């Protein structure tokens, strides 16, 4: 039987963390994401002729995106598995697996637990601490969503204004922003240790070889699978280096 209220002294978080209400919420999140994916795919098919895209090009683009998502998804899955003992399946699925950041969620839950003099996963990790930590994670994710909801229309207006002033600006700004974001993420990781730097260089070289091979050998699948191949090769190199 599942409790109707949180027992602040019980260290058995399973009755609360695996509550049917949380499972229903997790299923609802998955349903929304599946519906969004279907809507986006239909919109892509509908808008393709206006962008002079053939069905083959659309299929290739979708396949490339799906393949490119395999590597990052594996990383998220590994993190999610490691967090299951702390937050249980429903919370991990909804927060870390779909709409959350593992680093942020663990930090938020840890800070929330610290305000109560408790520690995640420790002897003081009670049902009450789980509820407080889960609330902190959820509120943090809600703030991100609200900011996106509020700022997206404002940024859209700015985009239209810049396009009227100089259309070439909006071809440069998105590319520059993306490059800056990825460079920041890569640089932050590369300075942690020589292994991190080696992993970055190996993955970059592998991706470069895949792109070059796709062009010279006329093998488009190398471009589509490039990110996944780069991730696997970099992980293999990192494992071999650290295993010595």
C-alpha cells in the first residue's frame, strides 16, 4: 500500500518516490513529448516544399538527428541509472531523463537537503528530505520553462527587427551563438585533466575524418553517423587511457 502522507522520520523513500501519482505524471510527460514529436514531424513534411526540400532530404535530416541523439542519450541514460537509488524511477524519468539537467538537479536537491541538515543518500535521507529535494528540482525546472515561455516571443520580435535592418545578421548570430556555446562546454571539460583534453581532441579528429570521408568517398551516411562514431571512439580512448 502507498502512503497518503509523507512520514518525516522514515528513511524508506520507496513508498513516496514510487507513488502512483508520480508514475502518472511521468507518463503524462512522455505523452506530451511524443505528441510534440509527431506534430513537429508533420510540420516538417508540410513545410518542406516551401524550402525546396525533397522527401529524401527530409528523411535524411531526420535520420541524422536521430543518430546524433544516440550518443548524448547514452550519456544521459548512464547518469540516470546512477541516480536511481537517490530519486527512484519516476523522478529520474521526468527530471533527468527528459526535461532536466543531472548536474543542476543533484545540486538543487543537495542544497535543499542541506537546509534541513540532511544529506542525499545518507542516514538522514528520509521521505521528508526526498520530498523537499524533489520539490527543489521541480521548481528549478519550472523556472527554466517559464523563462523560455516569456523570452521566446521577445527574442522573436528582436529577430524580426534585426532582419529588417540587415538580413545577413541573423545568418551570423545563430551560428556564432552555437559555436560559442559548444566552445564553452568543450573548454570547460578539456581543462579538467589531460584525459579530458585527449578525449576532446580525439572526438574532434574523428568527426573531421567522418566529414571528410563523407565528402571524398561520397558516403552521406558517414556524415549522419559522424557524431555517434566520434562519441564512441572518444569513449573507447578515454577508457583505454584510464584503465592503464
